C-alpha cells in the first residue's frame, strides 16, 4: 500500500450531502417496510402521553375546587395507566429502533466492504491502508444520522401533529407564542455546518492518518525493529496525536460557543412564554390547570424540535464522514459487486489456454509507457519463461493477463476472445497466479491451500503438497494441515510461503498458470525439483505457463523464452537459440553465471528480475 500523506480534505457541498443521504436511504430499501411498521408505534406513544397532562389539568381545575375524592382517584388511576402504556410503547419502540439501527449499520458496512473488494487493484496502491480502513468507522459515524432520524420519526415526530390543536384549544394566544419560539433553536444547526465543517474534516483526517501509521508500523514490524525505528515512530505518533488533540479542542470550543447561543435563544423563548402565560392567568383568560397542561404539551412539542436540532446538527457533522465513504462508493468497481451475493455459477466456457497479445501498450502514468506495442502468442501446453532487466515490464505483462490493468492500446486475447468480453470472475477463476511477495490468510495451512474452493479431496491436497515441496512443512507442523499460520504468514519462512502459494495455485487446476519470480526464496535444490515437475506436468495436462524469472537456469527449462527490455519483447526463442542470437540474453546469462566482464557486461542501472 502507498504510504503517501493524506490528500487535503474536500468539504462536501449541500447538494452532495443530500445526494449522498438519498443514496444511503436507497441502500436501506430492504428495511423500508420495517421502518414504516416502527413508525406506527409513534401514534400509540403520542396518544397515551397526551392523556396525562389533560388529566392533570382536571385535577387542578375540578378536583382542587370540588374536593371530589372519587374523581381524584379516577384521574390519578388514569394518569398512572396512561403513563404505564406510554412507557410500554416507548420500551418496544426503543428495542425496535436499536434492532433496526444495528441491522442497517451491518448492511451498510457490508455494502462498503463488498464494494471495496471489487475496486480495481490500482485503487489500493494509491491509498493508505489505514485511510481505507477508517472509512468503515466513517460509515458507522455517518449512520448516526439514521439513528437521529429514527428517533425523530418514531419517538417525537407525532407530537408535531398532535400538540398544536391541544395548545390552541387551551389558549390560542399563548399557542402562537409557543409555535413561534420553540422552532427558533433549529436556527443554530442550520448554520453550524459552515462554521464547523473545516474543523470536523480536520479531525476525521487526523484520525485516518494516525490509523494509517498504526497499520503501516504493525504490517512492517520486522523491518521496523531491524532499523531501530521505535523512536522515529514514537515521534511521528506523538505529533499525530497532538494534531488530533488540537483539532478536537478547536471543535469543542466552536461547538460550545454555538450551544451557548442556542441556549440563550431557548431561554429567551421560555421567558417570553412564561411571562405571557402568567399575564393571561392573572387576567383570568387562562386557568392554572390550563397553564400546567399547556407547559407539559409545550415540552412535548419541544421534543421533536430538539431531535430535529440534533438531526440537523448531526447531518452537518456526519456529512464529512459520509463524504469520505462516498469517495470510495462512487469509485467505479471493476465488476458488479452484486455477483458476490449470489451462488457462484459454473464457468460457462472453459479456456483452453491459448493467449495472444496484439499491439499491447500500457503505462501507469501518462507519457511513461511500461509496455509498448507488444505482439506475442502462446499455445496451450507451452511453458514460457519471461526474463529481462528490472523495470522492463515483465510483471506488468502478467497484470494485463489477469486484467488487474487493461491495455491502453491493443488487445489481450484468450482463445481468440478479447479479455474484456470474458466475465472477469470467469477469467480469474481460470488463471492461477503466484506472486513473488506471497500474501497468506489468517487460518490453518489447509485453509490457506483450499481457500475459496469447495469439496477438495485429501488425495488432491496431498498431490499438490507433494508437487509444491510442502511435505516437510506439513510433516513438521505441530498439527499438520490444521496448524495455524500467523498473521501475514509470519510463522513461515519466505521459501515456505512461496511453496504454499504454489500449492494453492496448483490446487485450482486452472488452464493457465502465471508465476512471478515464484521460487526466488526457495533453495536451489528444492527449486529445481519443483520447477521441473511443474513444467513437465503442465505440458502433459495441456496447461499454459508464463514464468517470470531472474534465474536463467529455470528459463532454460522452458519451451520458449521471451526477453523483455524497455517495454518490448526484444527476442523470443529457446535458451540455446537466444544464447546465439540475443545480445541482451547473452549478457543476462553471463551475469547469472558470474562470467560478466567489468568492462563490457555490467548493467549498472539494471537488475536481472
């Protein structure tokens, strides 16, 4: 992964915020009916809650005057029953809301994970691992607005409809004041986004940078220790923690100032409401019972506006998180992510292994071609060795065959079909590959060999273990195939990891096998045994092998050798033929055998790879 610094944050526009919120709501389509059912609990809560203030009004206005004990008992019992019913409905709603929120969060996070794994390989090379991982926390933080929306719709929203008629019936003059002053508190969140947007973005970015540093340090802990980087890393970590603290303090200071203004507006409205209410009581236009009920109903009316304020405030804040999530969700995938949610279909048309490159050109950056106008072909059952100086385009050639990249000019054909016309999952399931830098999965030896395959027999497993030279590894492992492999394969040597990766590739029985310096960490004797058997069996089974290597002793075993230099296939032929006809191959051979002269055969800027 890249370790470049995070890019400067881009503040989302209001249009982008609502577009992303709409996209998030569409993502939750499976839960729309559940949301509607949950919303039906709102009226039950509202109606039961509205009863208690009115019954309290009757206690003040009727029981206090008539001293009717019987009526008092009925009213108190009614208040108790209404409160109990409201409590039950609120408890059910709380449980249902929490359940829905967890389901929605899991669905959204799974959607992000599935989308990420279908993004092009180049996407990950241009970004920090920690920054990518931080988007999952951004998704969870962004979904806080969904929780706010659930509370608003389910718990408090019904009061906006129920309360105003009661207020008008009790005292219309005071009702006008309440309806005007209560919504004033929503003004602050509407403007807070512009004020706080910058510091929110800075805080989120600081956390992402710190997470990237943690991932980078842990992933490269061996190099970290051997270079004695503990002090260096600590200083970097402390600087990033200080940046996080400073961003938090700026956020907290600004938020506190805005909340003070919000509270002042709220207190002003309450003071005006109280003053007018008691003026009406003293003027005989309103009873004390009416006022008590009125105050309770205003509290109910304030609830949805407080939640609305929270929702708007959260929307402004979490828009930063959602924007970071949609930076990745808006990136086009290389294939439809929905395919991973369906049962894997059998490959409709199996490849024979015939490969042709027609005028293929490709570069990772504009104006810097790595491959230029490459024409080459391979027949099924042939073993091709690819050799050449470092940086000549050998690995890029394999990446194009796997469609990790697509040529900018020309075509890659499999059995006469353009690779872009073959479903990507079908293509990659028929190409087994072993890279020089082997990546293993957390799990057992068996899991790492069989990963992604079903119904692997013991006989098939033992066969590939023998062919890949893994027998001694399995035999010496404490629990054999069930021995756990440490994270990133740290419990295995480089050669053992490569042999395991070769076994994993062979187990797939793919018609095409790509090897990118796949035996570079294996001792010469074991390597010769593995490579010889692998090539012989590939020929017998009609499998196509492309083998990038810097050891010309391996290239000598191939049916044909491609000599790649400066993005072109400079020469093709057998090992003996190229020793006679290719000056570059001759130089590579002399370097590999230690017979290069200091005067004429050195390549200072090149390494055989």
